[in-house]
C-alpha cells in the first residue's frame, strides 16, 4: 500500500503542471493488436481526461488494412514506403480506419467511463490535405490518393477538447477537390500537435524509443541531434517519417515530443506521470 501511495505522490506534480494541457497521442503498433495493451490504452486515455488533461488520439491501422485487402483480393504495393492508394484501396482504407479500428477504440474508452467520439479528417474539414508527391532521380512518382496535411480545423478540435469528449481521429483527409486522401498517421498527429500547440505529442512505437548505433536508448534529443542521426544513417526505415513529423510539430508550436515503447503496459502513464519516463524526449 505504501508503494501505491508513493506512485500517486510522484504523479502529483505532473498532474498539477499539465492540468488543462492538450496531449496528442499517435496510437499504433503492437499496442493496437494485443488485447491487454488495448484495454490498458483505453484506461490510460480515460484517466488522463478525468485528471484534467485534454487527450486527442490519432490511430493507425496498417495491419488491419492489409488483412482486408488480402481477403478482398485487392492487390497492395508500396512505393518508397508509401502505400499506393487507388480508389478501391481508398475505400478499404476508409472502411477500416473510420469504421473497424476507430469504433473499436471508441467502444473501449466508452465502456470504462470515458466519452470518446470517432472522427476522420473529413469530418468538419478537420484535416485538409494536398496530394503527396514523391520524387526519384528528379522524376515524380504517382502514389495515388495519398495526402499530406496542410490545414487543421483547430476551432472545431478546441471545442471538442474543452468539453468532456475524447476525439479519436482516423488519418483520412479532405482533398482540394473534395476527394478522400490516405494520410500517414504520424503526419496527422504531428500536424494536429503543431496546430493545437500541444504540450506533448506522444508517438507510440514497437521499440524502446530512438536508438543509437549500438541499439541503446537515447533518452533526450534535440532537433539538431536528430538531423545528425539521419545524416549518419543511425536511424532508418519507419523511424525516419516519425522523426520528420517530430520536426514539423516542434517547428509549428508543439512543446515536446516523446517516442515511447507502446509494448509496455500503461506506457502513457509511465511517460506522463513518472520521473523516469519510458522513451525518448525530443525538444526544439
């Protein structure tokens, strides 16, 4: 019992300091497929709301999209890490993200006493986007209905977070011609965190955090150090777009970004309410 009391006392200054703060959480990876971790995530987010934080959840859903595309015999391929998205693939992406995945998260939060609402970037023009273009050897690559955020409806989001509602947002955007665009969830989370000037952006991953060349956790980084790690090839693969979104969020006004190990039970609470945290902290 004494240990439980000490944990609460350790959390107290963080609860007091971040009372009323916007916390944007990118939810993905193993934490979205393990039953115990899914339940723990819903409990964590609900607790954050109850103690006065303003959580905003952005979720991925790549494995679930792959599964449905395979069952429907719709071919799927990637171009430089980006899913090529034609109209048939976009229908599946929207169905899975806004329907299956988003509603499961909403249901879990609501069952334990939260008040979550599922949204996509198309609702209330929440995330306006433009077509994303890739270049290889100075030639443009067509990746279909893939977008990148250009504007966030902060007035609408602020209205939601000021209430009892926990927004749960699917990374689907509203294109310039009204078309639906598939957007990387990290990019949406970064755009929201910057536009809302969030106190924290938390990216849940399947690794401890940002690692050095020897695989050791780097607990604190600056943007300058991140650029050096990228130039030296220390970070690669899926971590690069995450770090690009980190830079954009910080430049736009987010106070701090935290890359945390979503495989750890209650990773959100460990990061927000303990002295040690559980990942890499990145500041401007």
